[in-house]
């Protein structure tokens, strides 16, 4: 009953989003997302039914405990996969909002300097999410729970890598602005400084 109600809610949500979102380019990704949600609900319902059947038929507790671990790992993986599939849409939306904000505040130089980092940002987000999913999956199994502590550390390393790239790009922009002012330099000085800016 719960699975059927959730599946009806998913169909209703998909129809509402398709009415609200007039972009036809998102239809395929939205269809995949909702198909994945539907599959998640059905498979989780079957796994939970298997756990209940183990308890009803008096099977050993270890079997139902193992099925619960499998269910938790499956849920973590499936939900993580759905979130990872949504990152491209989220990053593109964030890019559009950033572009509008940069134009309204006069930060187009900064925005143009950081736009080439967008694929790197998308990749870093995906790696961080995959690391988080793997860490959560390892935490569900008692024998691998100790390995799960490395997940947050790897996510921090990915975040530091991307933050370093942003700092380097913004620093390069500021150095260029300060060393190459629009006025007050001779052509020879401007060429010399232009050579020094990348260094």
C-alpha cells in the first residue's frame, strides 16, 4: 500500500514538474529521475517484504539482519545515484544565477575568469558525492565501518583542491589588475608587466 501511494505521488510530482518546467531539454533527465525513484520504491518495498517474511516465518535473526543491511546499502546507493544524476542540472542552474548576479553587481570580469572552472566544479561535486555515498555504504556494514571515516577526509581534500583553484584564478585576476592599470604606464612598461603577470 505504501509503495503504491508513493508511486502515485511520484507520477503526480513528475506531471506537476513537467507542467511547470516548459524546457523540453530537461524532459529526458526528469523522466530518468522519476523512473529511478519509482524503481527505488518498488525494490525497497520488496526488500522490506522479504525482511517481514523472515520474521513471520521464524527464520533465524541473522537472515533478517543481513536483509536489513542489504536494504540500507541499496537505499544509500540508489538515493546517492539519484542525487548525483541531479548535479548537472543543479550546477547549470547555479551557473545561471551566478551569471545574473555578476552582471547586476558589475563582477563580470570575476565571473568570466571563473566560468572555465565550471567543468572542474561539476567533477569535484560528483567525486565528493560518490565519496560520500561510498562512505555511507561502508558505514552500513559492521565489518567495514572503520573505513567510512576516510570519506569525510577525502571530501575535504576535494573541497580544498577546488577552493585552491578558485583562489589561484581570483589572485591572478587581482594581480593583473594591480600590475596593469588602465592608465599611467608606457607601452614598454606595459609589455614587461604583462610578461610578469603570469609568473
